[in-house]
C-alpha cells in the first residue's frame, strides 16, 4: 500500500488567507497607537531631560557669576539690531559642554553681526525637543533678521504681561518704561541693560525658586518663521511670557493669532506650548527641577508661577 498516495495535502484556501491577512491588519492597527504613544513618551522624556540640563547649566552659571544670565542684553530702549547683544542660551553654552561654540561668539559686537552668524546658524541638539517639528531647518524669523538661523524649542521666562496688552520684559521700548509697581510682574530671564534692569539672583526670587518658571517649551505646527530661535537675542525669539489667555498655550501660531481676532500678534509671539500628545508643556523651574504643566492650567496660577517677587502663594498643579 502506498501511503503517500493515500494522503491529501491541503493548503490555505483564498478565503482563509484573506481572513489571516485581515486579522494581522487589525492587530497592527491596534498596536500602532501604542507604539506611537511609547515613542512620544520617549520624546517627551528627552525634552524633559534637556530642560533638566538647561536648568543645571543656569545654576552653574549662577555659581560662577553669582547671577542668572540675562534673558537678553540690550544697549538702549530701541529694537534696532545693532543694540542687541547676547542672551541666556548663549551665556550658558560653556555649561552645556559647548565652550568652543561660546568662544566663537563675539560679545563685543551685536547679536546678528557677521562675526556671530556662525553661532546663530548652528543647529544645537541641546536646544531642540524631538517632539518639535521643522526643528532642524534653518529659517528666517518673521521679524528683524534677514538671514536663515537655527531654530530652538525652549524659551526663557520673562514674567507676566504688564501695563496693558503689550507690556513685556523682553521688549526694550516697554521694559524701558515700566514703573515700580509693574516691576513685580518680572520673571527670572528678562531683558537687561535698560531702565535699571540688571541680572536676577536667587536672593531676588522671593516667591520661591521651586514655584517659579525658568525655561519652558515653545513649538508651533504652523508658521516656522515664528518658532523659537535659540541664539537670537531679539525680544521674543527665545523669550516667552505667561499670559492670562489660554490660547497663548496652543502649539500653533496661526491658531493662537486667529483666537486674538487676527489683531494681536504680539501675544502669540510670547507663547509657551508643546506638541506633546498629552497636552503638556515641560518647564525647568528656578530650583533646577523639571515639571510638566497642562496646557489647560488655570490662567491665574500660570501667571503667578512666572513672577519672582509678586508674593503670590501658589503651588504647581
């Protein structure tokens, strides 16, 4: 008896094959969101770690110079490019293991001087959150500069808006006209060199360094020319303000601007926001810790966290 001839060799039918493919497709569809969430969680953690290093660098700067770096340094109360010098991100370069890049920067000439353009066009991974979009593409900012420079993902905190709709401590004309009562709106990294504004120290953060914002994220999915620009010392290019309008925490410049009625672009230029799926914004605090703040944080609490000496009693959400 020939056993081989008595067996019937059976393969998959077309219907069975299609069913198997469909099952595999469903499993992949179920798995893909989990993989994407895991990747975003890793990116968010990397952004948090970078802010931790930035916070430590600011502390090391303070240990060395006994003050925090200036948010920006300006020679007078105009926004002229030749009056703007260095900024906080350039100041901490030696403490981010970038001493050679720091030495490239000529402190005796203005920020956008040809001598400093190699620094302004350097893509610096330490200043880029992987969740940010178009973060490694040189871009011309929407204001002041006519060259393509390197974006960033993090802005220093100048405090809260003061004196109406357009009073910011990053903008020399307004910072040069504040009064004594309005100075309580100031944050740790503001413009220095105008109207008696100097450099802050731990001693001037009387609201407590644990509950005072130092550096936070700003990403935008639209208008790359309104991104953060880490090495530019022009006003809002790498400085932001805590504002009472919740739309200033949207990581989309055009959506923010539309929410103002297309009439108050300055609010969106000073925005904080991050493209994390969880809807959170990472901040380095003045004590060196890092926290994630929800985009939906109470407006009053958010503003209170931004000032250094307003005597608000608030805690992190």
